[in-house]
C-alpha cells in the first residue's frame, strides 16, 4: 500500500476530521452486521494517519500527543471499533522510539511510513493477572529465537503487517518481538465475540515455535527502569476513545431528539427539543462531555511537556493527568451512552436503529483496566506526593 506522508499537526487533524465524517456513515450497519472495517482501515492508512508519530528525523510529522489524542477522539466519535484497532499500533511505534537501536528505528519507521500496520499480541487469559506473561522467547543457535504461547484480546492483529508480541526471555525479562503477520507458526483467529466493539476483531493469536531474528526483538523491560511515558501514551489513547464515544453518543442523542422524539405531554412544549426537562438533562450531559474533552487536552499537553523534559517528576505529572482524563472519560462514556435512551425515548431502543452500540462500545472499552486504581494513584499523589508506579497501564 502507498501511504501519504502527513506534514504536520494541522494537516493530521484536518485529515482525521474528514475521515471521521466519512466513517460515521455506515458505522451502525458495520456494527450490526459485524462487518470488519478493512476498507475503512485501508483509507486511514493510505491517508497517512498511522505514521503521524514517526520522528521528524525519520521523515514523519512527529505530531504532539495532544494532537494524537484528538485524532483518536474524532475517530471514536464516529466508530469506536475502528478507532480502537490502531491503538496498539501507536503504542508499539512508541516502543521502537524508546528502545529500538538505530538500525531498528530506521527499518521500522520506514515500514510505518510505507503504510505497514502494527497489531498486538500482549494479553493472556487464565493467568494470575494482566502482567503475568507466560509466552516464551527461547534462544536458538546462531542468536535467533522462537516464540511459543497463546494471546487473547489481540486487537489489530488480524489487519496487521507486523504483530508485536510480549514475551519473557530465558532470564524472565520482558521483551517485544516484532513478527510478520505471515510468519510460520503464527495463527490469528477471528474469534472475538464481545458485546461491544464488535468489529475490532480482538481475537486470539497462537504462536507455535515462531522463528524470530535477533534484530526483531526489543528489550521492553528497560522501558520501566527509569522515568517513562509508555503507560501514559497508551492510556491517553484509551481516554481519547472513551471521550470520543461520549461525544458521538451525545451528538446522536441530540439529533434524535430534534428530529424523532415526541415531547412529554405535561411539558406543554411543541417539540421534544423545547421540553425544559430535556434541555436541563442535555446541559448536564454536555458539561460531562466538555469536562472529559478538557481533561484529555490537559493530559495530552502534560505528556508533551514530559517528553520535552523527561524526569521522575514530569513523568509522574503526565501519568496523573492521563489517569484523571481516563477515569473521568470512562464514567462519562457509560453515562452519556446510557442516557441517550433516557432523553430520546422508547423508539430509540429499537434494535433496528442500533443506537445501543454506543453503550455497548463504552461498557466494553472501559473494562480495559479499572478506573478505581487510577483514582487511588491520583489520591496518593495529591495527598502524600507518592509518584505513580512505573507500568504500562498508568
């Protein structure tokens, strides 16, 4: 695939807005039919949006994280499944930026600029907790490796050219192996049956002694040995998706009430849009959505500031700002997506309209990691000055 190279933040946002408007049409039908958005993802790739974080010295736009978050919010407001698919792509571009050798950066950034996509194979089911990684990276004679394990929730893998795989080496250190989608022994299974984010194809990846050259392995454990933004960058995009779901649900609720809902007879209003109690409720919901957008912008700026001057303190500030944005957005997305039916009325519950996709997407995506732990870390930081821990979920 030939991909356009986007020049700067302004162009990136212009392209994202245009594509979001395009993808909004048909999003409900894709979800209802579980029609995977291959064509839409190809449009996203060809437009150059998946390469916007490639460093400038490698030919990319190197956009601000504030910009990247807004790109994800715009896409998620149109189609939350489509927005979720490239989340891990950007996370693993960031891993290369942080831990790749000069040769690895040259190669993989060139791949991204050419329109190659990264998926992910990181989470595992049935383990003690989310960071209990049992996939093994075993050494072979000559310095190469083999990968063996089973991964779940592998969003993006089905559509990927490269699949970054989290694995433990012989010394139990955490590594990332970048594996071609068509590597022998690697199987991607489209078995995702979640109630929400139906078209992300977040299924299973099986690895049966998959060969991996030494120069396709990065030492991910080193990421967490000093101040880092790996978790903040990943979580910022999740917060953007939740905020986008809230934005999309609020806009659809308002359009429905203006054009289809009937006023309650006791209101004395001619139209539902003039019902004072509905007006009040929309005001309340709009405040929540605006607050989520403001927290998202603040979090993006905090990550950008920390990238410019990375210290323990700046990394902590970024993680806390992102945690606040994520906790607020998770609550807002579920509340607004549920309130859509409250304000729109009985007809909005018709399955044929598929307005419930917003709530299903919100409820499913917000299960990624618990907001309650983010609130804990915010409280400890504010009350006792305790910096948040260094891990990939904060």
